[in-house]
C-alpha cells in the first residue's frame, strides 16, 4: 500500500497568526482541522512538520529534538516572513513542550499547550507511543506479523538515545516554566493514555503569567485535537485568542 506523505500547511485569513505544532510521531494532520476552524474565524496559521516525522519510523531515529526545535523556529520565521507581527503558538504533546520553550525564548503573543508532558516518567510512555506508531505504520506497508515484530524490536533498541535526548528536552523546559510571562492556556485530556496528567497542573501552577487558564476535557484522550471533544476545544482556543490584546 502506498502511504501518502503529509505536508506542512499555511492557511492565510486575517492579520492574527497562530503557529500550530504537532506531537511526537505525528504530523500536520494533528492540527489541520484546528487550522481550518481558525481560518473560518479570521486567524491565519502555519503548521510545520519536524524532521523525520510524517515518514517511516526509521526516519524519526535519524533526527533529534535539537533539529525539531530548529524546525519550530523556522515555522515561526515563516509566519514572520509572510508579514505577521503577532503570533500565538498552539502545540500538542511534544508540540506543547516546544511551544512552551518558544514562550520563554522569544516574544510570542500567547501559548496554548495541549497534553504536554513535563515529567521524566513520560520518556517511557512516549516510547510506548513510538512502538505503537511503528507497528501501525508497518501494518500499513503490508508487512507480515513476524517481520513487523522483528523490525519494531530493532527500532525500540535503536531508539534509546533518542528517548534520552527527548527526556532531557522535557526536563529543560520544565525547569524554565517559571520564566514564562506570556498568556497561557493549558489544555489536558482527562483520559490521556500517553502522559502523566499531573503535567498540566504543573504547567498551570508554575507559569508566571497573569493571564493563564487551565481546562480539563473529561472525555478526551491524548490526541485531543482529533478526539470526541475537538469542537469544544477549538471553540475554547478561539475564545482564548479573542481574549488577548491584539494590535489590529
């Protein structure tokens, strides 16, 4: 079966822009519907794809968190080059972590973190997510179960260094959360099967912004942007963006 490779997207609507960041092993489809929703509400958006993502699982292992951080900054610069001066950032999972890093590294309008991991125990949970992703991808390629098991086991063995680096990235961001003064909206799925949900409380309690809020989605799992409560989430994100003091 031929697997269609996803592409980054840019939806231009109004003067206000949002950088949309996908999760680990994910790609732009994670946030595409959110981008379309915001477009209808007059917000422009751009979603990059980090190196190694949207490709076979072996490709992720050829990349690293430092490169993904570079890709996030390229995405932000893409919007600036298009002429957008005020840019909010909304990120899912790893995208939430990288969005929070942007919030203390460079001036942005606001940050929305969705199901973003903050604790080192998430290193194990994210590796389980990688294993599931690898298995599903190889099933789509039409490989038999024996081949899949062998290849996935090899991938898990080869991924140890990457997950160590990922854990270091999460810890780095966690230790800098209290330097964020940017307006912050923390989103967390109650039934998140991938991360320690105490992460959301940690982010909310330690961000120094005067403008911060947190919302739990009682019927959602980790990829909340595609889940049962996505319409409610999209509306909440829109209302948060509308509450900001834009210059337009």
